[in-house]
């Protein structure tokens, strides 16, 4: 082969380099037909976790409010910013606070990273809770989604504990005394309360052992548990036929009733694949008209919009408000009152009335009711509809508990002063 031919081949390869790189990663061109959309979803790893088609109801913003996606994206922000912060943080009572000061003053973009991590953590607690409210108020916990609802309640509890363990890491007065109050609430549990408190702290008080344990829980154990539960949560959504939706024609509670044709009406050449008999969002014989759309680009564009919105809100908050950092820990001068993190202030307020029922009994009953809800409420009506009249009792009980908790949090935040006495915030 001549040198001129080799040079021509090299130039041709250089010109085609972008297309060759693209085609090696994405085996299909940008889809323009239904067949190409299906092929793209099947052959791309990141798209393969989506179904090829989703029901139109899934894409209604007023139905889902994008809260599930927001929760996931906030967790991704926390993972990225948390890993970057780990390069600077040291879980030591003698160094932790100084590292916080370094992030504020000497580390490039340090305060910005901490702000993003802080506000994303608070945002995730709020959004996961709102997502649970959305699921309940639309009846999406009913059959066949009972177990996925249980997984969702578990995700809320893990999210709360994940944020709680991160609260101690700055090692300032706010963190130290908030965790002191929070762990003392756990001590009110009967029989094993003190043992739980000791497991969390590794000692009788908040110190180096507690900081190390909270750090390990925050950066390793709880994120691993959360990732596993999220994977199961998403998998069950797919297996349960997608997000809940109102009944359509013969489809009820995720089970499709198939019309049985007389034997004479069925052609001998008609062949039905096994997939046609699997419960799921497929078009089957005798089913209602197909109300699904392709995930590409409909679902992907919706996800991209929610991602941009979530990141934008966190960026704006991180630029406008700095994460709080108070004075270093001083065990001889506790604040009065010493308050738990805002999402546990409802518990702290209830504890002020009754140590057992406020800290253990009441919250335990509420969690038990949430876990049992799909197994007690077996009425298939009202699924996929906001505030359905068929679910008036269940919605009333749920909203009553939610409003009571919100009221307790507001009281604990704004109306409690020294020695936990009532004060006016105005």
C-alpha cells in the first residue's frame, strides 16, 4: 500500500472520528420512527431502564408533580457534592470544625459545595415526604402496589436518618446540641431505648465515637441501603405496570380482562406470544385503545425538565443562602432551648407533653398505620385520582395526621423559647 493511500485512509478516519465515536456508544441514530424508538430503548443501557412506552397519565404534571424524579435528582446532587466534600472533611472532634472553616474561606468553591449539599439534603427530606403524600392521596398504594408502598415508607425513614446523621458532621453548637436532643428522644423507647442510644453514640454522650459512627453511617451504610431500596422501588414500578392511573375500560387495578372470542371467530393462523398473557402495560386482545406513548422523547424530555428545574432551584438557594455554621462545640454552654433538626421538631414538641407517647408510642403507631394502609384498604376504587370520594375516610385520617405533625413542627420552630416555654415569634 502506497504512502499516499495510507495518508488518505488516515485523513478519512480523522474526518469520520466523531461519527465513529458516536456510533460506538449509541448503536442507533436519533430515532424518528416507532421502530427506531423501540430499538433505541432496548440497545442503550441508560435508556433500557425505562419502559419502551409509558401511559399518558404518567406524563401529566398535575398528577405526579415530578416529586419522585425530584427526590432521585436531589439524591444524585447529594452523592456528587458529598464525594467532593469528603476530600476535605476529617471525622475528628479536633479537626471537623476547622475543616468547615476551611470550606468557608480557603477551599475553592468550598462554601458553594457545602451550601448545595445542605439545601439538597433539606429539600430531599421535604420532597420525599411530599411524594409519599402524593402517592397516598391518589390511591397509588393499593393492589398490586402494596409492597412498593412499604418500600417507599422505608425510603422516607432512611432519608430522615441519612439527613440526621449528616447533621452532626459540622461539629458546631447547632449540630452538637441538635444531635444530643435527637438521640435522647431515642432513649425514651421502652426496654431497648438506652441500648439504641448507646449504639448510636458509642458512649453515654455525644463525642468522638458518635461523630465517627455518624460519619460512617452517613457516607457508607445508609447511602448503600438507600440505593438498594431505590433500585427495588423502580423495579417494582415497572413490574406493577407503571405508575397508577384511573380505570380504563376493562382494565382494573392493574389486571386486564381479556375478551374471549368464540372458537369460530378465531383464525387458525392467529398466533399469540407468551408476552401477550403477561400482566403489564401491553396492548392485548380485547384491551382498551392504546393510551401509551414512547419513552423517547416524551418521558426523557419530562425527566430532563425536572432535572434542570431541580438543579436550578438548588443553585439559586446555594447562591442566596449560606449553610449555617455556629460557634464551635462548647459542652459547658448549651443553647436554651436546644432544638432537634426541623424535621424532628414535631417529635420534640410531642415529647414535651409525654416522653413515651411523644417520642416512641405516637410515631410508632403512625408508621405502623402507614405500613398497614394498603393491606387494610382493599377497596379497588379511587386509584389514580386526587382526593377521590371513594377514599374519603382514608384521606381524612391521613391528612389529619399530616396536619398535626406540621403544626407540631411549626410550634417547635417558632413558638418555643427558653426552657421550652411558649413565646410569640412576632
